[in-house]
């Protein structure tokens, strides 16, 4: 009787571990689905492919920086990407004053 109880207890413990592991996996998967929607930095590689090169980067100040600028960078403060200057201007952004021609 004791041996049966030990085997049963071990099966319950293994089931609990499996349930926790599956729950953590599902939680991480759901979070990873929303990260690209929340964090624009993760969208950069998609725009590199879409634009066939480095995209124009916008920041929270309402300005954009072109790839040929010395101040061009992609970071946590980047809020959006455009393939052409016309797209950025149509969205209400202006060319950054620090852009080098």
C-alpha cells in the first residue's frame, strides 16, 4: 500500500511540474506575440527588408533622420520607420536639424 502511495505521489509531482512548465511556455509565447507591437526597435529588421536598405528613423520629437546622416542611429527612443522622406513628411515628421547633407 505504501509503495502504491509513493508512486501515486511521484506521478502527481511530475504532473504539477509539467503543468507549470507548460504554463510558463504559454505565457512567454503570448508575451512574445505582443513585443513587436509594443517595442518599435524590434520592427527595424522588417523595415530593412521592406525598404531594401536602412530606413528613415523617427524619434519622439517629431523629426526624422536619414541613413546618410552622421547622427543616424536606431535605439530605444526610435518610434517609427519610413522608406522615403515623402512618407515621413506625409506622416507629419520634419527633417532633423542635425541631418548632414
